[in-house]
C-alpha cells in the first residue's frame, strides 16, 4: 500500500510521476531499481501498470533515489506553487549567458506570455517550443486578438529539494504565423496544448532581448 496520509493519488498517477522523474534524471529502470533496492522486474511492471501500489518503505527508497520526496511522487504538491521551501544554506544569484538561456528555452514546456491590454498587463500559461530562434505556441482566437507588437515571455524551473532554480525572460515581437509558412512550421512541431480545445492559431515570438538568472548553492568558503 501507499503510505498512510497519501493525498489519494492512484497507482497509475504515482507510476507516471516515478517514470517522469526517472527520465528527467536520465536513469534506466535497472539503475533506479538498484539505487532504491527494489527488484528491477517489479519496478518495470509498476511503471507500466495502472493499479499497482508500493509499500511505504519502497516509496521512500524510490524518493531518495530520485532526489525528491514521497509527497511529491504522490502528487501532494500539485495544488501549491513551487518555491515554498526554505532558502538554501549558501545561495548565489547569478546571470545566465545567452547560450544558457537558449539551452533552457530549447527544452520547451510551459511558460507564460505577458501581454499589454487595455486594463493592464496580463500573463497566460502556454505550452511552447523553441525553434528557429523563436518561441512558438498555439492559442485560441480570443488570445490572438490581444497579441500584437512587443510582448514578454517567461519560463522558469524551481527545485524545492535543492533550493535552486532558474528563470529566463524573453522580450520580442509576436506575430501570427499564417498561410504556407504555417503548414511548414506546424508540420515540424510536436506541440499539443494541455488545455485542449480548438487552439489552431500558431504564434511566434522573435526575441530582441533574452536574459536569465539562476540561484545555485555554493560550497562554503573555508578560511
């Protein structure tokens, strides 16, 4: 069974989170099983099953091997924004180089587009990819009406367990991709909005300014 006090995540949800985290760390099923002291055959079966469960001890060992917490694997933090943990012992705030910013953008994922409207700036989360030097995402007709000229786009990542994180801010010109260019660009994109629905408009942001910052933990200096 999953540990008592679990927020109620199903076996399938837990398995997907374990698989996702293992993939993030670049571990094979066999490597993770060895680090967690779990039978490799059982771990492979668990990741593929929708109803298998873990004992509390196995869940804790997996969390340690995956550098996370049992609660995070069970989805206990899905209703809370990241970054609620304590600051690390030796934090350092540093600027990212342009190459490092592009590396973070190239991973794609979920970012926020910031638009100017008649009632003030607003931010919308969107799934995006970074291709041809541009941020590209799909959106609905309602948002397209507000997209014109200069916009901002932000993407970040927070590691609560390590008290580290980074953010990248893009400022650029947004435009709607249409016609033959739309077919050419869309054909090469693996871009499916999580929100679903008819989001057939493809928007491109061509950056004229990209900046970023990172918080890392430095080893203490010894005199």
